[in-house]
């Protein structure tokens, strides 16, 4: 991390699609466990933290190619594992369903019933594995919600922190208990910065064992967020 310390700042790209990782609330300021982790890393290094604007995977990749970020707190998946060096998974976020007031379902296992239509922003193996479910893929969470509100779908699927804001828009709606899968988020560094990634791996272990990460998760107030082992 010598180059980061010498520069006096650490440039961090945050996954802005997840409220638990980082929701922008002002210039260079976010609310979420991922941002808290970035701020703590900067504090330990004795540098300032600078947010890099990149709200899609494509923008994250382009910024990486341009050398515009030092670390990423982004979704943990096979694509990012191939493109960058993982320093460890921070959190697992439960995926569930939002159902309207008239639904009798209580847990995610209740969903797999004949004729069930699920609105989702992408097809997922976990949904495809449900024998009786038809997934309606739509371009946005708002579009998924509109299908539920209009009765064209029995439920909308998504990570609990992402579907929770829709509860107040549909009185009596609720999020089902349990999870049909998980979205994972972790810390990444550039492939060519071996020493940096080694430091980051130790850092991730430290914030888990010290309780810092769990405290950051608790402060976020997001539903269904678990510290990764």
C-alpha cells in the first residue's frame, strides 16, 4: 500500500446498486457498510478517502482499465473474481420476495406454487429451479413492482435491502421470511498489485474479528444482511 500512502488518498469504487454497500448522500459521502469499511481503511492508512463514481459493472471495469481506483467494494461474483483480485467477501445479502397484502405466503418456500408469476430484473438459477414458477424479466425494480401492484405478478424478487423501500408504496405488503439465495459483496484490488491485495486480505480479516464490520452492518439498518464467514 506504499503507493496509496504516498499519494495521500485511497480511491474507492463503491457498488451503488446496493443500499447496504453505499447510498450516495452528498459529495464524496455515502451511507452504508461498504463505505464505512472504506473510511476505516483510509483511517488506518492515514490517508483521505475518495469515492470513484461508477454505478454499473461496465463503469467499474472502465475505471479499472484507466487505473482510476485503488480498491473496490463491489459485488462478489465470477466475473469480478476473474477481472480483479479478491481480498475476501464482506457480506451476504438475502434474496427474497415482496408480496402484496392479500398474499397468504409467509416464507420463500411458499412461493413454488402452480401458476406463480415472479417479477425480477434478471433470470436466476434459484428461481429457475422452482418447478411451478414463471419468471417475468423486466428492466428495473420499479417495473417489477408495477407488475405486483397491478396484479400481473404474485411477487417481486430481489435482495431484501433493494425491495424493502417498496413496502411503503404498497400498504400491507411484506417481505417473505427466509432466502432463496444470496448476493455477496467483497473487497477487490487490481490484479497487478499483489502487495496491496495481501494487505487488504489481512484488513478484511481484522474488521471481521474486531466486530467493526458487524457494527457497520448494524448501522446500515438494512434487512437480511449477514457478515460473511
